[in-house]
C-alpha cells in the first residue's frame, strides 16, 4: 500500500501567489491573489510539483 503524505497536511493550507509571492492561509484555494490578481498556489503540499 502507498503510505499517506508524511507531513499530514490539513487545513488551513498555505497559498502563495506565483506572481508577487503574497502568502495567505485558507481552507480552499483562493480565486486569485488579493494583492495583484495573480494565481495562488498551494505550497502546503510539497509533493505536488
Ligand atoms: Zn500576487
């Protein structure tokens, strides 16, 4: 069996803007960066690249 993610990440997740680096915590992915309108990336899941 495949082991679960050892980091055991659970909400709130940390999201970082790929454009300006703005970070925020949320339970679900923000639609867009409140600072610049860029795309928010979930950085709480390092396995997903
Ligand atoms: Zn931004």
